[in-house]
């Protein structure tokens, strides 16, 4: 090994120095990329349990994707680039689309694990919004701006959803209210069309029917009395009043007393204008007229009064007949109403059942409208910035220490490989052992190397030349790699993707 090192140390040192210098140059010249991250909590009430956490996580992914489509739009990103002066070299070159694509790659949204519910806050999850770039202060401001966009856009989405839900519920409420009005009109029209036949009117109809029967009985009694009075007046007019006692009929005095008793009883029940009362008064007045002459015939003035009473009794009988017809018609009408009440009851129950169903639907929808905004605020997803982005102190890429360690290992590996290859390619013998191992011919003698002064000078010049060439190569490599790495964010991104 000592002999190999003596022969190949220049090559090994050259390869080692070249690889290490290139790696160190890249590590020193590559620009730093900084990343600022903001954390946002997503709070949702009344969603305990593993199933609820899975549900809210799935909903949140969809919500973040939807909001991201809006935030990462070309117009929104162009506004951010103008406001924070991002990617000036791309924008100055007119490559706005390339700058937009670059910014979309630099903005990252990552959903974190579900956080256990906080007391009184329900199920909570979190996501992070990060931005990477060259300026540490700018990346923090951009990350906070994008995070604010997420919070504001979520509020707008919730407001739109609440407005849509409220509109839907209001439409349903208006539809139920209109249906309720229509059914109310149908029920009112039905009640008006079948007035008197409704179930709640059966009691009053029965009472009226009883009154009509009573009035019909009174009417029949009145007709009987009118007929009796007319017969009595007719007999007096014909002179048969003197033989009334002989025929066993009621005497005029007894009849007058009875009629006066009937008048007293009728006045207790009816007014003085009631037809029966008027008729009794007329009959009593007729009986109280002066007695008939000696031949049994009434005087002239008495005959005129009797005839007038007969005329009044005929008119009263006609009125009683008309009243009887009316009463019998009313009896038939109310009887039909009572008989139709069960059928109307069934129809009204069916209509009322539909009305109650619609009323319940209306009440339920009204309660939902009243509780919708409160319920949505209580159970909706609320974004709250937990940790705003701060200015990063260290770049996330490139990892310079890792690059130096990798470069050191590559330099050692490259030097080793170069020495091994050089030894493999070199076919000369360097020691007696190499020669004896190569051939079976005995070695008789060995001549040591004769080094002259000119050889020493030549070797010194070769070493200096090699050192100069190596130094020049190292300088060229450092310069080229420095120019290549300075401001090369694409290479930093490639290293960042490779590390991740």
C-alpha cells in the first residue's frame, strides 16, 4: 500500500481535491430556499367519535381542494406576485405563466392529523399552509397572505351555503304556506257550500228540529181552537146558541171563563201580538157581546161583530195553514241536514287531515328556517389561524452540511477508484515480487534506480507542472460550478425533491 500511495498519491490527491472542491463550491454557491409555514385549525361542533373525525377529514380535503382552486387561480397568484414582487426575473422576461406555475409549486397545503376534541369546541383538525422562496421575510408574508385567503374563502363558502340553504328552506316554506292557504280556502268553501250540514251544527239542528216540532204541535192546537171558535160563532150566527145547553154543549159563560184562562196562560208564553193570543182576544170579545134577541137571533150589531170575527178566524186559519207548510218544509230541511252530517263529517275529516299534515310541514319548515343560521354557525367548519408564519432563520434547502459530507465521501470514493483503475491499467513491474509472481525464470540480480541531478530537476519540474495544472483545474471547476450554482433555484428544487 505504501508503494501504491507513493506512486499514485498525486492522482489520488487530484481526484480528491477536485471532487471536494466541486462539492464545496456547490454547497457555498447554491442559493438558499426558505420556507414559512402557518397552521390553521378547523373546528366543528357536535361531531365526536372516530367516524365523525373520518367524515370531517374527508370533507375538509374536499373543502381545501375547492378553496385551493380559487386561491391558486392565475389572477390571484398574479396579484400576489405584483404585491410582494415575487419571481422578478421570470416576470421581467415575460414568462408570467412560468412564474404562476412556479408559485403553485412553491405553495403547499398539507392536512395534519385529527386533534382530539377540545372541551366545548368539538372535533378539531388542522392543516398547514407553507410557501418557499428566496427572501425569508417575503415567504413569511406570502404564507400569511395565502392563509388569510383560505380563512376568508371558507367564510364566503359558508355564507353562500347558508344563503343557498336559506333560499331552499324559504322556497319550501312559501310552497307549504301557499298549499296551506289553498286548503284553507277549500275547507272554507266546503263549509260555506254545506252550511247547516256540518258536524258541529248537528246539536243546533237537533235543537231547531225539536223547536219546529213543538211549533208544529202548537200550530195544530191553534188550528183546532180556531175551528172550534169558528164553529161556535157559526152556531150563534145561525141561532143555535140558545140550544147549546140542550145539546149538551159547553155553555157560553163556561166557555168564556175557559177562554180567559187560556188567554192568561198564552200571555205567559207569548206576546200580545202572537196570532193565538189575538184570536183568543177576538173570541172572548165576541162572547162578551150582548145576548141574542127573544127569538134566539143576535142583534144586528152583534151579527156584524160575529161575521167580522169569522173573517178574522178564516184569515188566521189561512196563516196557520201557511205556517204549517213552512214548518213542515223546515222539518224536512233540518232532517236532511242531520242525515247528511255523517257524510260531511267524513269529507271534512279527510280535508282536515290534509290540512293538519300541511300545517305540520309548514311548522317544521318554519322552525328549520328559524334555526338554520344558528345551527349552521354552531355545526359548520370554522377556520382559525393557530400559528401564523414567522420569518425563517435557516433555509430548508440546500442542506449544506449534508452536501459537504456527501462531497467528502464522493471525493474519497473517487480517489480510491482512480488509484485502483490506474494500478489496473499500469502493466509495469514495480518490485521483485511482482516479477517473480509473473514468471518462473529466476531473477539473478536487481539494479537499483540511478537518479541523476538532471532527473531530479526534471521530476521537480513535472511536480510543479502537475501542481499548477491541478490548481488551474480546481480554479476552473470552482469558477464554473460557482457560476452554475449561483441563483440556480432549479437545482435547489431538484435537490429538495430528491431529499424528500
